[in-house]
């Protein structure tokens, strides 16, 4: 995906040989066809309704349509239509990389989370520009505009907007010392200023004005952007208990390894292995003791079907609920907590709750007496694990009932 994009965008230049242009055009058609096949296969696999539920799939679809139009215009009608805009769809293919790598998704998630604090930084910078623009209008607004000089009709403090534009240029570091020297004392005044001395405009305050502005803006304020993003990145990656959107992608990826046919269900023993192989916060991790893992699974308590399998959606929500402690109470109060959680879900997502609430929070008739659940299975395993740690549990289990031997052998 990256290679064809670079080849198609970076190897074209003015008066390139016809052979190279033909090769690049053929490559563009080939790769566009491959992307089209990928989109068609996704549409067949997910269905039209589910396909467009994912924003990434919608983006891929628009990119492919634009690439097809680009290829057709290049092939049949380049002289009649400007293809410069259509070629942006080639570069847009690189955006698909954002969802491929786990680290890239973490960086993207961090950047999105940083938007919550960035408006305050932008407000501080806006206040800084506002104050300095007003001061610049009062002190340097009467300097004559000189073509070819730093203070000209495009660069001046004649009004508030022009002052902001000049300060923005200074903030980028472009020739700000020259602008500063053009605003010092004894500069020629604008004729409309009606100054008695035509060379009395400007002020030596320009040295402190521009140096302080560059210090506050370039060395302090703009670095706050980096500080906010770095602080969020450190916070979100240091604390492994914080859940993010990339954790859902990781859960789906690992679940697919245990459920290659996408049935939406796996055996409860495979579910335990999966959670042990999955890093926190959703998973338990390889270093998690069995007893602690058993206790977590007892609290999660997902229902198990007749084949000993657990549901994808139920397992994922149980993990999120356990990790974030959503309506988690003592055993005798869990029924009431489940009812409250169902009502909360129905209030927040009234349409989706009609089909999903029973999967997110299983009804009591699937968890009560006579029904097998993950909590009951691993509750028994926890009892057995505790019994094994005693001196009685370390005795050779000769003479034990056959059922107990079978249960013990199945651990």
C-alpha cells in the first residue's frame, strides 16, 4: 500500500519520459483494481449495512471511488478535466496505515484525547496575540509603509487584523529581527498620521516588544502543545488500567485467533487461555496468578451454552465492566445492580438496547440455579485450587469418587 503510493506520487516530474508515464499509469490501474477487489470482498463479507457502520470502511470506499475516477480520467479524458484534485485520493491511501499498527493507533488515540486540553492552550495563545496586536497598533501603527521594506502594505500594524498577521509571521520565526529593526525609533511616519516631526515614529520599545513576544510565543506557548500531547501520551501509556479504542481492536484481533470462522463464540477454556495471553487492562496477562484470574472470572460470570462456549459481546462487556467497576457490587446485590445497569443502557442507547441489552447484561434465567456459567465453573476450580494448597490436597487421590477424579483430571 505504501510502495505504490510513493511510486505513483514521487516518481512523476515535469517532462518525464513517455515510457515512465505509461508504466505509472498501468501501475495506478493495477493497484486501484486491487483496492477495488478488497472493498468488494469486504462488502460481501460484512454486508452493505454493517460495512458502512465502520468509518474506516466508509473512508476506504470513498478513496476507492475517487481512485477509480482518477484512473478513468487519466486514461480517457486528462485533457478535459483537471486531475490534480483527483490525485489526492492516491495520497489518501496512506491514511489507512493509521489503523494497521498498534503503536500508531495509540499515538492517534493520544492525539485525540489531547484535544480536550488543547483549546485552553489555544486560548492562551489567542490572548497573547490579542494583547501584543493592540500594543503594536498603538506604538508602531503610524510607521510609513515602504515597498521593499519589512513594513509594507502587507506587513504592518495599521489595523488589528494586519497586526495579527504580522505577529503570526514573527511567531514562525521569519525575519522577525528585520521587522523589529524596522520599528525602532526615528522611522518615517505615514503622512496621514499628521505628526509634527515626520521621522518621529517607531520606538526603542520594539526591542523588548519583539523579543518578549518571540520568547512567550515560540519558546513557551507553542511548546505547550507538545507538553500537553506528551503528558497525555505518558499518562495514557504509563497506566495500563486506562481503556482506549485500540484495546477493542486488540481484543478483536486476538479473539479472531481462537474463532477463525467468526462464529462469535469460543469454548470457555479457550477464553481463559485468550485472557491469559492478552495484556491488561482487558486481559489478565501471562503473569496473572490463577487464583486472581479465577476470582475475576467469577465476578464476570458469563453464561455458557450447551457446548461450553461463551459469547463475544458478553465476554467483552463483562471484561470492561470488571475493569471499570461498572455497577459491581457484592454477590447478594448483583441482581439489583444488573437491573440498574440495564436501565442505564436503555436510557443512553434506546435503539441499540433493544437487540443488545440481553447480550451485554445476561438475564437472570441464564445465571440462576440449573444453568452453567463461567462463574460457577471457575468457582469450582478456585475451591479445588485452594484445596490442593492444603496438606490434604497433596495426598495421592486414591479412593476418591470417580466423578471427582474426572473433574480433577480436567483442570
